[in-house]
């Protein structure tokens, strides 16, 4: 089979990989993006994201897409409530600020914005990377699941937590953080699940206690997306039959016997299947020695827990900074990669440390006290 060669190949068409391709395209450089999905509609892309002004939004500005992004923002989505296990309101904040410092947007719609900004054919769908190796001439070769092979002058791993590109640079693997999450949805919430809609409010809900909790947020289509989190052994999820939605609901709710009925209803009233998600992370401060012609971004470089909202934002910032470095160093890829990695490593380390600290705080024995104190402090500083 003929080997295809790309000047720049990006493995992974998530937010990071697409942002890299878009910023490069805006600067006059084309990259090939290869993704394992059969097409852009092959699977849902997850729930809402808060896109931070200094990172994710900065990347969208670099991509020339910030104005279009603002049209995707969920009105009122920055509202937030913190409850205890008895549904007592411990902290509440409305969304009456039009500054959009951390607006909420649907991940799938944001991905569509990036996809639609690229020339047709930029993304090669159905291209699942299964193996990588470094060739004698220093270039890197990627083998796909269908047996096809390609090489690249610059190979970028934007292929998530279990990256196939990462082994070219590092033998690190993500580890279980001690927290497991079960995702579920309540559709057309205001009409079909009014009590759940009321307790979540207009934006984000944290209901925490006893090392577990319910996190939920409004979606742009009127549904509620719920994350039921438990600090437990990794085997807990393995013991639940998620092919049987009602049995799965019962197994999950066994962890919350004395929680308020309105919170338990976020699971008992769920529409459709429940989806298990063990929370994993790479070691804080993960980095590697410079290897010519290859680098990583996003979860491939620094997957972290989601409890600081930094994962997608860091991936997009990685991508924009990498693209800028490439554009600023024409003909000198190694200088570009050195500049990118030297800035990315400490930034990602700080974000991963914050994410780990927030995970510990949210699932501490005295939760939600720590989270309440954190947001109260933020409010005082803003005032």
C-alpha cells in the first residue's frame, strides 16, 4: 500500500486539533487532520463548556471566529447554584453579566463552528491511528486501522487521553483519580421535568456532600445534562449493567440513599441510557524531552480532571500557541516546537494542579463548604 506524506498531520479532530488547523489555515498553511470517527456526526460531543476569556476565547480570536462564537453562547448559562445533600442552597449567583468572561457553549456546536471554518477535505474521517514509529530519516510514521500508512514532517498528537502519538515522546499513561461519573440527560426539562429544571436553575448546579454529588447544567436545546459523581474504587462502574437503564439507575442511586428526592430525581427521571465515565489524569507536570518533528496538545499532552473547566480551554490555547509558533518560524519547525512546549508545560502544570485541587475540594468530607468559600472569595474580589 502506498504511503501518504503530509507536511503537517494532526491526529484528532477535537477542539484542539481543529483549532490548530484553523489558525494555521488563517495564516496560509494547510494541515491534514485525521480522525477515527466515520464522519462529523458519528457521536455526540458532550455537554456544555465554559470558554475562558484568557484561553479558549483567545484561541477563537486567533482563529478569527470569536464573533461567530458569541452567537453560540447560552443566555443565562453562567448562573450557578451550590447545594448540600438536603437541597439546601449554600450559594447562588445569577448571570446578569454581559462581559462573557466564561460563557457557556455547547461543545458540539463549537466543534461545528471550527469544522465549517476549514476547507473541504481538511479532515480525513475514518482514519483511526493504531500505531506510530520513528523512521531512520527522523520522520514519523502512523499506521491506521485499515492498514493505510502515512508519514509527516510535523506530526501533532491531538488524539486525547489514550493518544497513539504520545508513545513517541513519553511512556506516561493516565491514571484513575478516585472519582467516577455517570452521565445522563433529562430532555425538554421545563415541560417534562419541571422540578429538576427548577433545582438546576438557569446554568450550572453543584450538589455535593459525603464525597459524592450531582453536577448538572442547562443545555442549549432545553435539556439538562447531569453528572453523578462518586468517590469510589475503579471497580464500581464495572459492576453496573449500563445496558439496562433502570437497573443502572437503581445501582447509582444506592450511593445516595439519604439525599433529597429532588436531587435523586436527576437520575431516576433520566431519559435514555446512563453513560459511565471514570475520571482519569496524567501526572501533574507531565512533560517530555524535545523530539524532532512531533508534539502533543490537549488531553494527549495533559489530560486532567474536569473540575476546573480547563481541559478544552487549554487544548484550544495549546493549538493557537502552537500555530502561532509555526507561523512565526517559517522553515524552522524545531524552533517553533521548542517555543510552544516551553510555554505550554508550566501553563498546563498549573491548570492540572488547580483541577486536582478542585476535585479534592468538591469531594472532601466537608463539601460543599470549600466550594462555597471559593466562590464567595471570587465574588468579594470582583466586588
